[in-house]
C-alpha cells in the first residue's frame, strides 16, 4: 500500500473500504482510518456486494494477490456491467492462472492494466535474479557498510533474504519497524544502530551529499532496488542501481494479456506508445462493447448517505442495510416513470422541501438550514429540477423524470 494510493485516507475518512486483511491493518494502525469502515475480504473467494437497498442488484468481487507489495491485490468485478479485472500495481507470475478465479480462464470484458514498465527495450530480471545480483554486490564489499534505499513499504521479502544470507540484523527506523510488525515477518529487524551491517533508509536519502558524508566516516555502499534508470553520480559514489521491480516487465505483460485475452484494455499509465503494443492480444471475437445502463436503484444507493455511515458488525459490512434515502442525484433521465408511481407518492409525502413554487423559487431545504436558489426555468431544468408548484399526481411524472 504505497502513499500514491492513499491520498486522503486519514482519521476523518468516512466511506467503507474493501481491501485485503493486511491492507486493513495498515490503514487502521498507520493512517488511523476508522476500523468500522474497513471491510477486509478473503482472497480468491467471491464476495457478494449489494448495490441497492434491498439486495436486488448485486455484484461479486474477488481479490487476487497482486504480487506487488504487502496487502496489494487485484480486483475482479462481476455484475450487470460485465466482468472487469482491475490489476492495480502488480508483478505478473504464471501462478496467477493456477489459482481461482483466473484458473478457469474467465472472459474479461475490460482489463485495467498496470503498464508502468511498458518498454519492449527494457529487460527486467525476475525478482529472484535481482536479489542474487544484490547478494553478489554485498559479498564483493566485505569491509563496507550497506545502505538500502526503499520506499515506505515494499521489498520486505528482499530484506529478510539478505538478513538470512549474511546473518545480520537489518537496522530500520522506528516508523518502519512499527509497520514491519504489522506484517508479521521474521524477526530480523532492529532499531539498534550498529547492530547490523545492513541499514534501510528512505529512497530519497540515498543522494550525493549523504553518500559523500557516509564514506568520510566509514566505507559504505548503497543499493537502490528499482527499475528506474541509473544516474551518472551513482557509480562515482558506490551507489548500485539494481532492476528489482514490483511491476511487471513488458515481456510479462505480453504473456499475461495473451493468456487473458480481454475484449478491451484500459491502461493505468497514459502512454500512447503502450496503447498500440497489446492490440494483437485482445480477444479476436467481434463481441460488441457492453452498453452499461446503471439501474435506477443503484443510482439511488450509491448517492445515499449509506457510504458515509460506519458499520459496527461484520454481518452489516457484508450485507449493509440502508437507511431512508435522502440525497437526490440529478442529471440522469430514465424512461417509464409510471412504474415508480408508488415510490414517487411516498417521496412526495416525505420530501416536500424539494418542491418549487409558481414563482420559480427553488427551495432545497435540509433539516438544519434552508437553502433558497433563484433560477430561471432553463437553468433549473439543466440541473435536473422540474419546475412544479407542489408534489401531486398531476406533476408526479415530471418530477420522476428529473430525479430517477
């Protein structure tokens, strides 16, 4: 769970989050997200999620290990909209197709693909091969201290393997140690300075000035396990850039898409060159793109306050119960409003504050504070409001076309 995926997630976050168990622990302990809003889901198992108040419209979501960083998962969505696979950041492994749900070769309508390393000319080794490169570098500098530049989370398996290989503690910061304890890894990490030969620092701390300073005190090498390019000053200052990547290589992406054969691909990183690379792997069947019409009840449910309310029990998290609907989505017009006459009648009884008087004064009142708006008729219609004197059977059809 990298910081570029967690913007806005703090103690004041108010929406439910479906994630892996590991990610849930990190969200609560590190970012202080309300525990009642975190919905951890078991991997490789389909979970039924209600998309309306009564559970008439549902979807199935399955979490798949993304082989990226601790807790990272891919999401497989199946519902009225078709079948969508969202990879997020991931490192492809053939093992993905040996376990459910992808071992059944599901038909994927839309693939959202992590194309971070979408360069045919960039050859990335496997992570195990990159790990062996790092071991060789450390072994060839037996009298040097070793600094490893990492981001906040990721590459923990590499650190454990180095600790076991060189029989040394890995020295980390207090914040990193707290995170590592949540991941329940082997006990090879310590806060004690000088207790181990290998020390982990932030990636940005491996810079020209710091390396000059460290080598004045004691011979030191630095390792940057990243697929980012090497810079000129790196070699001059004992900095080794090793292409250890948690993202799939171009060759791995090609194999993944070729096996999956989706009907369409959306790329997570906008790259015009990349968009032309995988066209040959798209499903050759001339299946028309699925035109998705969002059900009325789903519109209401997703715009209701249910997404801002915490649930205290796991049962409620799996089958949430929705309170009375108050917020009215605007801008969608659905036909056949006669089918919803009874619903509209109930609405008019409870939501009189959405009526407009004959002078075109639109009063949209909340329980606490009235909010009058003076609009011309065309402006009101554009915003999805109907200009009506009051809620009654005569004007009901107008009203439903605006709000349903």
